[in-house]
C-alpha cells in the first residue's frame, strides 16, 4: 500500500505526516485508513507523550480529494461517519497533547482536523479555508462546532458562508489558532513545545484536556464535580509526588508521565 502517512517516533514525540504532496495532501480512502492506524498507535503507546500532525510539501492538506467525488450519489453522511468523524474523536480523546504544525494551506475538512488539535501553530504563509461552501457543502469534521466556540458566531458564519481564506496571522489574532510563526521558524517552534510536553506530566495534560473539552457543553456544577474526580486521579500519580518534592527541594521536576 502507498505510504500516504509517514510516522516517526523519537524521544517521546510521534510525528505523523500527511504525505500526498502532489495532491496537496488531499484525503483519499487509504490515507484515512493509514492516519487512523497511526493516530491510534500514537495515542496508545506509553512511549509517546506528545503527537505532532503536519503535512508534506507546500500545504497541510486541501481536505477531501475531490477527484474521488466526480460522480453524484456518494453518501457523504456515510463518508463522514466512516472516515472524518473518527479522526476528530481520536484527536480529541488522545490522552496526550496533539500539536498541529500547519505548514501551508489547510482547506475543508483539513482545516477542521487542524482545529481539533490541542495546539495549532501555523506558518505565516498558511491560509485556513472553510472551502466547503464553494462546492455547495457545509463545514464538517467538527467545523460547525469548533468555529463558533473559538471565534464567535459572526466570524464563524463569515468563514463558513463565504469560504474565503483566512491568513494564519488573522487566525492567531482571532484565537482560532495558538500561534503564527515565520515560515522558517515552524519546525523549531513546534519541536520546543513538543519536547516540553514529552518531558511533562502526561496524565495531567490528558485530564486537563478532557476537562476543558467537557466544559464546552456542561454547567459549572458539573464541571466542578468533574474537576474533583480528575484531580483525585492526579493526586495519586507519581508526577504529582515528584512535582511537589521538586518544588520543596528547589530543583526541577523529572516527570515520567506514568501511572505508577
Ligand atoms: O466528500 C466527503 O466525503 C465529504 C467530506 C468533505 C470534506 C472536505 O474537505 S470538502 C472540501 C474539499 N476541499 C476543497 O474544496 C479545496 C479544493 N482546493 C482548493 O481550493 C485549492 O487547491 C487550495 C485553495 C486548497 C490551494 O490552492 P493552490 O492554488 O495553492 O493549489 P492548486 O493549484 O489549486 O492545487 C495544487 C494541486 O492539488 C492541483 O493539482 P494539479 O493541477 O497540480 O495536478 C489541484 O488539483 C490539487 N488539489 C487541490 N485540492 C485538491 C486537489 N486535488 C484533489 N482534491 C482536492 N481537494
């Protein structure tokens, strides 16, 4: 099978690269299957404490391969259920930080896959395009959920209904993404952050992520309850003991990310 996804693992960091650069990394079925496998591997492996998702070549991804959609009659609801929605679930449920390194244009479903990640760092030359409307579709892969939460209804509707490109700097100003960096600074910026996560308290990252995501759709009361439940778990981790001991002894902590 063609390697539409590259996977590298080193020093606690798994790097997953969308690898179909001649098609701007547009998603075809085998690429979906490869990506799902690799996201699962990275999420499950204790040796991986941070995941980087990026694209090969000049773009992050142009979304669905429209060459696969030449004929009418494809059940798009089914392709979302089978292919796109599971990717969003995998990223959101990964018990460790997922950084999206947006190396160029991110369009359609790919823009929303990026937004599902915990940190989005993009080169200044990148553009985010909710391109769906240009082909008579609406945002999917969580776009209608992420956009209003991240940038508010007015900007969400403008991005979705106009389908115009938003620059990385504009996206960062709006809070759609974490950071826009000079093109040549992307790798180093992402590596520094990934290394910080790979040496950090992994379980605390995972539960923090879980709690913040839960907050989007529940009451303060329910959130306080969840915080209590999750903090109880963290209070029993070796990283908590290490963090407190390191603080009291005025030394840097050495986190393992392990449960025991
Ligand atoms: O179908 C379902 O299952 C439902 C789910 C849908 C999810 C979706 O993602 S729908 C949205 C699909 N994506 C788009 O509509 C974006 C289409 N692409 C573009 O608008 C532009 O390519 C970009 C704005 C992304 C980039 O523009 P530019 O000028 O930098 O590059 P380009 O010249 O347009 O593209 C470069 C090559 O990639 C080109 O091939 P060629 O001519 O060099 O052989 C182009 O055809 C190809 N390409 C770009 N996007 C796609 C694509 N090939 C297939 N599918 C694409 N989406």
